[in-house]
């Protein structure tokens, strides 16, 4: 049995801890949207959350743990959105649906966009992103790539899907960064065409 402890302001100790954690995560996301990942410090996050560093270290061991939690939350939402597409959209349209959902999710939040495109520059965030790319690849290969006929003996369909997902990740990051001059609809349509082409060739 979990002991909640005394209540304060109508909240148990567990509820107060969860509320502080959410305030720290919200503060981190706000700062990421404003200044990016690199300038983030424990002091800045605590100032924005209006919490002391003592409370920060009650919820997170290091700044990297906080950033990991932000990334996990983002990838959790992306996976939930992908699951919705995979469970409701017919196979021929799934690649387009997944790409549209992922890109729109990132465009809708400056914090999500910056965290996604800046993650490769930080070892732990890059490792998390690559883990998610690997899991994403397996689901896309199994449930969204409209492969036709038997696999060609010299082609690895999972590897072909990984190449497509990796290329899409790089293109989306470059687009979010402003290095590619196109609109959201064109980006989705182009990546969909690449995906369908890869499926037809494999």
C-alpha cells in the first residue's frame, strides 16, 4: 500500500511532487522554444518554474534527465498519433497519414520542433531519437509500407524502410531549421512519394 503522507493545500505529497514535475517540464519546454536546448540550465528552468533548485533535484537527478523526460513526452505523443493513423487509415494511405501527422505535430509547437531538430547535437537526446527511429521503422515497415509481391532477393525491406525514415528525419529537421524552402503540404507530398517509391522498388 502506498502511503500518500499529509495533505497540504488539499494535495497529497505525491500530487505535489507531480505538480512540481509538470511545472519543471513546462518551464523547460517554454525555454527550449525560446532559446533552444544548449542554453538551458537548471537555474533558468527553476526561475521559470518559480521553484527552488532543491525541488528540481527532488524530481530530476540532472538537467539531462529533464531533457530526456521532455523528449520521451514528445515521442510518446508522436507514437500515439501514429497509432491512431495505423488503426484507422487504409494501407495505401497510411504512409501519407503518418508523415502528415508527424510533421503537423512538430509544426504546431516551437518547443517540439526545436527539441526534435536539435537532438542530434546532444549524445543522450540523439540516442533517444535513434531508438525511436528504430521502433518507428519497424512499425512503418510492418504496417504502413505498401510493399507489393515477394521481396527481391537482394533487397532488405526493413533496411529500405530505415533509409526512408532516416532521410525523412533529416529532411524534416532541415525544413524546420529553415534550410529547405517549401511548404508543409509539399513536404508531406514529396516524402510520401519517396516512401511509395521505396515500397515499389523493394
